[in-house]
């Protein structure tokens, strides 16, 4: 893979992750925290956009979603830290690094 392909893939993983986590968070707020329905509907639309964003990856469906799973773990920890004010512990960070190593191994060869 070229550097530009790697950067594009990383950007798409970040956009997809923000879409899935953000959309899911809005639905969570609506259903679990009795927030207005428009938050849930907005979250549903954002979740739909996550599915669209993922199609722009150059990888096959299985590889893209498997690799995204590792990226999602890291992004979910960061979201919980920044938005949910829950600081990840050392084991969570170690697990996240292990996931990123796994993602890197999967994506090194297209």
C-alpha cells in the first residue's frame, strides 16, 4: 500500500468510527437517558451514514470490518474518556494497542 492509501484508509476508519459511536451515543441518550426523540432519529441517520462511509474503503468487506473493529475499540475508549469522563485504565490501553497491532498486520498486505 502506498502512503496515500494508508492515510485514506485511516481517515475513513476515523470518520466511520465517529459516525458509529456518535450515532449510537445519540440513540443511547434518547433511550437510556430520556432525551428527545429527535436525538434518537439523528443518531439513526448518523448510523446509516456510517454504513455508507465504510463502503469507500479499498479493502474487501470482511477485511475492512475486521480492521475497523480494532480501530473502533480505540475510538470507543477515547469517546468514553472525552465524552463520558471515564478514564481508561492500563489494561484497556494495553488491549487497545494489541488491537491496533492486529489491525496493522491485517492491513499491511492488500
